[in-house]
C-alpha cells in the first residue's frame, strides 16, 4: 500500500512540475511584454507555441499512451478550424460578446473534431502498425482536399454547397459566400490571444495527465503493452481505443480553433493542414519522448520558435535547426542521457530527504 501511494504521489509531483513550467513560462512572457523587452517576432509566436504544444500533447495520447501511429492529426486540426470559424463568422452579429462567442467556438471545433475522430476510429482502430498510419494519412489528405474544394454559401432560403465554382451556388442577391473553395474562409474574428491559449494548454495537460492516471488510462496502457493479456482479463479493446483516439482528436480540434482565430484566414490546401504538418507534430512527440507530455510541450516550443529566431542567419538557419534536432534526439533516446537527467533532476534532489525517512522506518 505504501508503494502504491508513493507512486501516485510521484505522478502528482510530475504533473505539478509540468503545470509549473507552463505557468512560469507564461509569467515570464507577460513580464517581457509589459516591459517592452519582447520582439514583435516572438510576440507573434506566443499563440502558435501553445497551439503546437496542444497538438503534440494530444498526438502523444495516441502515439505514446495508446501505442498507435497516427498520421492524420492535421486533418482533425483542419476540421476544428473550419467548424469553429464557420460558427464565429455566422454568429458574429448575433453573439457580439467575445467571451461568450469564442468559448462556444472552442467547443464547436473540439466536438466536431471528436465526432470525426470517433467515426474514423471505429474502422481504423481495428488495423495495426503501418496500415493504421496509412489510413489515417489518407483521412487527413481527404479532409484537406474536400474542404479545399467545396464552396458554401447561405441566404434567407437556406445553405448552398457546390464542388464546382462560386457561380454554381444558387444564392439570391442577399446571399453570403462562406467558404470560397481553395481560397477558404476569410475575415475570421481574431478572438484568440496568449492568455486563452495558455489556459487551453493547461486544460489539455490537466485532462490528458489525469486520463493517464485514471482507470481508463491504465486500461489503454495495458492494451498498448499487451493486447492479448488485456483482452484476456476482460478489457474492452475497442471501447478504450476509441476513448483515447476521440479525446486526442478533440484537443487537435481545439488547436485548430486557436490557429484559425489567431490567423483570421483559412485555406485547407495550405501546408498547415497537409501531410508535412502531421509529420512535424509527430517529430515533436518523438523528440520530446514517447508518452512524456512535458517533453512534448518543450519540444514543440523549441522546434517551433527556433527556425523563426534563427531567420537572420539565412543559410545557416536550417543547419543549426538540424543540429538541434540531433541533440534533442540523443538527449531523449539515449538511456545514459535519461539516467543522467534523472540522477541530477531537481525533483529527485528535493524528494530525497522525504524518501529517506520512510525508508529508515521500514528497515
């Protein structure tokens, strides 16, 4: 019993350290903005840093906790971005209060992405390994191309959809074009800011970390470790896989909400929703550590900010970026490096005295 409670306490401490790092980074950024010591380039990266951190944490739920390789994460982000942007554009005149409209837009984007995650997960999660990766990749590309080709408009008589051209929409003179094919959505309300993005990142970490420590999370990890053994003790494989996959899609949709409401413009066929985006998010997860949510946040922030901060170096920018990737890979994948960081971590130093006393009592 003592060992179990001590293990739960260790998980809680790790979670609190993760929250503390995010809060400390937020305070530092706010102080730098207040004192005018932050450049405009770094100021423009604040919301994207939170957005990519949410994407990395949510994908780590699928890759690290569930143990399945998904390459369609940008597709869920695209769904969340479009669903929330349509909601915000259509309700801008009726819901004038941003503090009401934007939280509703966040829920709309997350719920729509979760619905698609659930529907896609039913057939897809029966596959394994490379087959699952290929199907999720195809899903992401299909979503991107459909949303990048559709024309949507509305008037007093209803909603009109076409895959041909804007002129094929049978709208009246009072009609409004909502999605303009490859040109996407424009004039999306700029409701996202750094404070909201940080709160959403903390919420994502809170839900994902508590899910990992919950009964459902332990069931998901048992499926990852040994599917046959988990099934033999009565764990519903399909149910728990769907829970993890749907939750991951939900937070990917929330990241899409931040993206669209920070940029103010959407085009589904841009590189931000394509195959390369999904690969980049996977790189954040791998370099931050499979199953390590704190590492995903740190890797996402470093690898997102580094290319922009090194832009003045021109030809040497990508060389330094590649070196940073190699260093992070060695630091996270090497057993010796992991043992070094664990041995010299502040957490162990602080908890050493606390653990010594019970150990003596047991002896």
